[in-house]
């Protein structure tokens, strides 16, 4: 039985589902997008994140991780949502020191791939399986945009919700009164919003950040994702930011093919920063381009450009091949800083 038919049977038996329950099933069920046996974040998959675009992302983050480990006197590095290891591998190579590295990943296919990088007992499915307290750094790159959301609709001075029901043998959004916790979050982080505007209520993202900070002894949680501060998300609330991806392109409506597409939203960084601070952390939010530039990536790019020019003056065929290789590394890394692309991502740093 397909995931779609299982969802339809469940709705027939139990009634409409909160959107976050539908999204959780569509993404993380064994037949869901991340629950199956395909690697999703790779060139042959469905989307690319910064580590797949350039290994210099991980190498540059190693500067930050090394400094944070020195700050707290720790030696543990944990990546949550580690995928194929495209971030952790260059980061660990560039650190140049012995650390206790862990990878947390819900995807069976990704955990299998990570087994070639780390000991099997340090590749786990949940952050709860990493021993507490964590003295070190917890990394999450493009993780919390996939955590399940409720869908709130501005209704005059209040809010309603959209749940997932069934009509004519297909999934359909149906209206419901807003649950108190959904309305509270939307009032705090979803305004201003036009009438009938859409706010993705990110309670699960807040809970994840709260849990991650709570597992630290002395340490740092670093979250990298697309989104913005609450006030800057206001223009996007007319239509909302909920969307799907498949094969590196925007996909169909989220209800159309559950389990076959990524389902994602823009992260509200005002909300997750507030969650980190409520958990006892000192939190800051940066743009990715500024954050990576502060770690020396622009200087690294300048070195690559100079090397490329040196090689361009050579008549040696071997130097011509090296020049092409250097140019590839440079252009890939420049993508990390593009102000209208990956450079416009946000980085939350929460320290204890």
C-alpha cells in the first residue's frame, strides 16, 4: 500500500490530521522522503546544500569549530542531519586534531554512507543517542527547515489553521480553529500578516533548538538554514513559504505526492533565537556570507585567484589542467557567498 493510501485510510478512520502530522509522515515515515533508501542531498539526488556545492564550506567551518572547542575546552563535534558526510568529512580533515565526532541522521541510506566516515556506534538516528552533556559543537545545516510545521491563516484579528483531510479520494486542506499554542506562536512571530495570509508555525524547530541547547555542557549550537528574522519575512506571508523540491527543482503541491518530495519552509530565525535564549544560551544570527567571510573564506578565494593567474601565464599543459581545477574550486566556493543565493542564508550561533 502506498503512503498516500495509508494516509487516506488513516484520515477515514481518525479524521483530518494537523498539517505537522501529515508532514512528519510524508518526510520521515519508512516510506517517506527521508525514510527510504535514497541519498537525497547530492548531485544525483533532489537538492544540494552548501557542503555539496563546495568542500570549502566544511573547511571554513572548521576554523569556527576549532575556536569553539578551544573556548569550551571540549573535543566533541556532532552534526545533526549529516547526510552523506559532505560537511563532516572536510571539516574533520581541516580541523587537524583528534575529536570525538558523531553523526545524527534519520535516513537509513545516509547512515549507511556515514558508516564509511565514522565508527558505527557514532552514527545514530537521534540526538538523544549522543551521550550528555555535550562539551563541544553541535552543527545543523539545512535541518530545521524540514521540521514539521502547523499552517496558520490570518483570520481578522485572530487565526485559523489548515489541516489535511480528504475529498474525492485525494488529500485536501481543510479549515480548523487554531489551537492555542499555534495562535500564541503566530501572534508572537507571525505578525504583521495580511488577512488570509499564511504563517508556518515552527514549534518543532523551536523545540529542536531548545533540546539541542539543553544537551550542552559548555558548548555551541550552530544552525545554518534559509529564512530570515521575523520582520523580514512579512512580505512572504501573503502566500506563505511552504514548498516542495524534487530533482533540484520546485516540486508539486505538498499534498500531491507524499513521500516523493521534500517539504520545506523558510526558517523564522527570530523564533529559534528566542528559543535558544530561553534555554539559557547567548544567541546571535548572521548572514552566511558575512559569517564565512569572517572565518577567512574571502582571503582563501583571493589566494585561489592569484594561483589561477599564475597558472594562466604558464605554457605547461599540466599547469593548464591545474588551472581548470583551481578555477572549479574557486567558482564553487564563490557560490557560498552569493548575496542572492547561499550567501543570504542565516546562521544561528547559540553558546553556553
